[in-house]
């Protein structure tokens, strides 16, 4: 019978037990069924901060990538224009004096936006990565080509997205030319002295 007494539950006076009696007797899984409000707030805040940093970094990387492509495309256009000049002793488009004037041609107007240059560009004229329709005097994302009335020099313009780029148009830039009025173009390449 002594064995039976050991297994028999004892009568316990719960009034003398501490308030934490229930917490001490339950296992850990039963006590913590969820997260506290403070834990949730901290985790959500950390995720929000990391997402913000990641998004800003990704956006900046995309802008720099598009700007690098713009610079590369304008460099290819400049090379093609130099080849054209070596063949014809003037830059396009062809004109007959005295009707020649300073012209601004925009990549937002047509696919063959500099007449006669497509053959020097392997059949495809470059356009701005975020191309919109419009001419050189708007805030459109276009490439612009300005040729002088004597057809002996040119300037290529584009709009860079990275406002901290060291090659933006300013008095100390490699190309301090003034873009067309009312435009947001801020980068240029000039024709070389041939």
C-alpha cells in the first residue's frame, strides 16, 4: 500500500502558493504562445530600415547604369559623326547654303533622327534608355544633336539622372556648352577639332 500512497495526489492548499505557481509548473512552450508587442515592433522596424536602404541603393545603381549607357551611346554617335565627317568633309544633315542654319535634332522625333548617319551606326540609331517623345527644348528624355550652320562642328546632349556626376555641364566640365533653352539636358560631348 505504501506504493499506492506515493502515486496518490496530495491535497494541496493553493492559498499558500505564490502567484507564479502556474508559471513554474507549465513548460516553456505553454507559457510563450506568441511574440510580445515589443518584439514585433523591433523586428518590423529592422525590416523596414533594411528595405529602405536596399531600395535606395537599387534605385541609385539603376540610375548610374542608365547614365553609363547614355555616355556610351553618345560616344558611339560621336565616333560615327567623325567617320561621316571624314567621308563628306561636313557633319550631317546635308544642306545647301544659304538655307543652312543651326539645327537641333532629337532622338524623340524619329528612328532615323540624324539623316545619313544610320549606315555608320550599324543600322540602328541609339536612343535614351528612358526615351520619351519630344524635341530638344522640352524636359523629355532624349538625345539631342546640335550642328553649326557651317556644318563643321557639333554638340551632342543628354540628360543624366545622377546629379552628382562629375561630367555634368558646368564651367569646369569637359563640355561647357549651353544646352537648348527650356531643356533639362545636363551632359554633352563636343566635336573634336579636325
